[in-house]
C-alpha cells in the first residue's frame, strides 16, 4: 500500500506540456575542398547561413551571453562539416592545455555539437574539442539523462587562435553518423560552448531552462543536409597486440559495414582486451560490491546508448576473451534495435548475487546472444530485452521489457521488468532457478522543487550473467527532495535536500540499510560544486547473520578547479561511527580520499588519488602524462596496503601515438609486485583502419 501511495501522488499532480520549439538554420553544400586548418577562409563558410542566437544557461538562466558565438554547417559527398567561432575580448585568457582523448572538460575553453541525425531528439552523438584541438566524443540518452564518452567516433578537427578569440573546423564522416534513410530529412543539432574564467560559463544554441529534464528538445533544426542514403561504407581495422615476458603476439580484426543509412553490421575476431589505453586505476575500499569498468573494444561500442537501461542487464565487460562476434544495429525514427552473437573463450567472472554482496564464478567457454529492440512513440519508448549465455551444462537467460516516458519537459519516468532462468550445477543449481526483477523511477527536474522516487525489487533466484547486477533477494525504496535557490552570496546554486532509503531482504523482510539523511548541494565559482550530508542513526546490517547496527557519520564530496596549473582539487569521504563490512562492527573512524590534478606545464599533467581508511587500508595512484598533439607518455604508479601490512604495487610506462582516428600505436612496460612476488611484462598494440566508401 505504501508503494502505491508513493506513486499515486505525483501521478495526480502531473500536468502535460508541449515539446519545446527550436530555431532553424540551413546547411550548404561545400564549394570545393575544405582545408581543415581552423582558418574558416573558404567560400563555403562565407556563404553558409550563421547560427548566432545563443543563450547563457549557466550560471545564467537562458540569458544573453557576454560573448558572441557563431556556428555554420556544410556537407559534401562524404562528410559533415561544422565551423565554429568563439569571440573573446581577451584571447590571451583562453584555456587551451594539451589533454588526452576524451578529457576535454570543465576548466578548459571548448566547443561541441550534439548531433541527432535521426531527428528524434531522444539522444545524440557528441563531438567536442578544446581550443588546443584535442578531442572528446560520446553519446547522450535523453531517457536516462546520461552522457557516455566511451565511444570514439572517427572525426577530425582543427583550431586557430585569432585576434577576436578562437575558431574551429570539424569534419565528421557520414560513416560515423547515424541518420535516417530519407536523405533530405532535417537533423536536430545543439551547438554548445564552455568558457572557463572565474565562472564555468556554459553557452548553448537552445534556451535550456533550469527545470528542463531534456536537452535535445531545445536543439536547432538543421535543414539542407543531403546524406548518402544508399552509399555503403566499410571500415576494417586489423590490430596486433603483444604482451608478456617473453612477448606473445595476439592478432585481431574489427570490421564495420554500413550498407545504408540506419544500418550497421559489426564483426570482430579476437579483439584485444589488454587495454593498453588503460583503465583508470580502481581504488577499492570498504564496499559491499566491486566497481564496474568502462568498455574499450570497438565491437561493443556501436550505439552504446541502446544498452542504457534502468537495470544494467547488459555489461559488456562480462565478456572477457571474445573469440569472434557478429552484430547488427538498426537506428530509425520509430524503431532502434541491436543484436549480437559472441563466443567467449572463457575466463569471464560473473556475479553470484545476494542481498549482502556477491560471490563470483569463473566461466568456461560460453556462447552469448543479445537482442534489444526499442519502439519510439513521441514521448514514450518501449523496449524488448533478451540476453542469453550458454555453455557445457550451463545456461542463463534473461528476458523482459522496459519503458521510458517523458510526460513533460521536467519529468522523466523509467520502468523495467526482467525475468531470468538459470541452470548452473557447479554452484548448486541442478534444476532451473527462476526469478524476476523490476524497477520504477520518477525524476521531476523542477527549478524550484525537484524530487526523485525509486522502487526496486530483485528476487532471490534472479541472475543476469551478461549484466552488472551483483544484488539479489533485495527490495529497495528511495526518495530525494529539496528546493533549489540560485545566486545566493558566493554561490551560484544551493539545494538543501533530504534523502531516504529503505533496503530489505525481499524474502524475509530483514533490514539491510535504512536511513534518512539531510544534506546540501552547492555550486560556486571556479566550477566548485559538492554535497555534504549527515547520516544520523542509520540502521545497517553487514551480513545476514549479523545484528542491525547504528551508524552516525558526515559524508562529503567536493571539488574545484582553482587555477590553470592546479586544474582540479577534490576531497571526499565519511567521518564518524562507520560500519566495517568485513567484521560487521561499528567503530569511530574515517574513510577519506583526495584527488589532485596539477599542470606544471601545458604539456604535463600529474594526477594523484589517495584514499585512507582509519588504521585499516591505504591506497594511492599517481599518473604522470606528457602530452603533445598526437602522442603522449604515461607513467602510472599504484600502491595498496591493507590491515595485514601486505603491500601491492604496480608501475607502468606507456607511449601512445594517434596521428589520426585511422591509426594508433601503444608501447609500454609494467612491473607488478604482490607481497613477495614480482612480475614484469612488455606490451605493444598497433591498429590501422582502412575505409572504403
């Protein structure tokens, strides 16, 4: 009954609103070749209509910006071009450090475009560059409100500092973009600019409001782009990865065929998973579950937004050593779908979920199948979810549906139901075990009083071996509410809030965690933001057999970009009476951490992360980068010490060279020490993309 009341109140209060109207601009056909140099001196750019109506959306509220921004669009038979001009009264103050791929972020001057070639305004591809010409790209999903910079799309860009500010040219092959089969259909594009001085000023081509829960609904309609709807493209990327001591070679191949607009066929043979691009160091701690890791392999990155669901029943890193795979993806204005078949050679570790954490099970060779199809109806999207993993005397199948509803420009409702069937005698499931899981979430993004409601239940017998769902036999209710106040003294925004969570064992009703925590969120100059909350008299149980304990602690997480040299300082942690999930005891202590980014030179970046738990565990990670336009050196040191005073350390040195999206080279060496045991290895990875249109 309580859950029904929880959801009935906002449903009765809902008022429908119309989709936001957007401005419009035309793209032109390129008059001859466009030289990518940032000069914008071609006749094409002189004749192209200008998109010059921009709004400051932070710290202002869709107000007139202090500086002028202009964007133009052009195209030829193979590419979409974007010209961007960012006027600045003091060009010498432009922040333009060298950064790694996908690290163009706050604290720099940058421009970007969110491109929705399908014109649905439900998501976009993001192409971003800073004033130095370094690149970042990714995908956004309006339903989940997420932006993922994991995918790397083939595109090129160039920038130039001028007397009036800086300007940029972007060239994006049509083979990198997803668009309708109708070659003359309008596109939805949002142009965006970040200008970091004392304030982290954000400027957009759409009047995005503070209470908006959508982004692309404010996008500009771009007409006149004539796409090659029937022209196919083929990209083939052979690679060689060599690792170990002595070194062992490991050839692989990725292929991407775009037979027509809206369709992509991917194939992979033995893709590298040594990740010489390197995962960021994962610092563990006093947690119930392990952290998830980002995907890097090209085969799994196509239309990654299609795999974003309320419950992550698909986690591609659960495929540890794929031998081969085939995949088909279709994107359209009414339907989106992706399906794949993959053979995993073994070595994958899947969760054995439970209410108080997860065990693990290492898999032998398995065959994996996945299908997700989504039907789009204006503000409503409904999807079919299917996942299957099978091997010798083993199988796990997951099936279900999910939906995303945007009833207003400020409301976002997500729902998903999944069922599973598992046969796994190795862990005692000789007969087929079944279970269900569901989640409903309502997010109201008001500028005055935003709130979030969530209900989730996962049955005891549920398993998603292709996903990242380490909990089972749990039921959870969560709510958060708090008013927002803007421009108060030194603060751009203050939001006092209250969070409430009740998590129980689904079968017995025993409390796992129950708490109510008041707190405050803040934003200020120099991109300073953070939260502080007080957890008073939280009820927490470490294991099924342990008693319910009371914890009291202060939780904080705050960061700031102080100067160009000290580009980021972050502190986070808990201080007070804390639960030790290993022992089940509560004691006074702390679990704190700090992150520091220092730039002694535009080409040098030093990143240090430290964590410490009172008399229990200490970890540190330090990365030193030397960066140029196409190459970089990375020196990484990771240190871990636990209560038994055992010591783990690793040291690696990696050189990377990426002169363009077509070619990359990684060479390096590492040494790992665990206690008294030490291991050294060398590694190399080379790849080259050949494209034919």
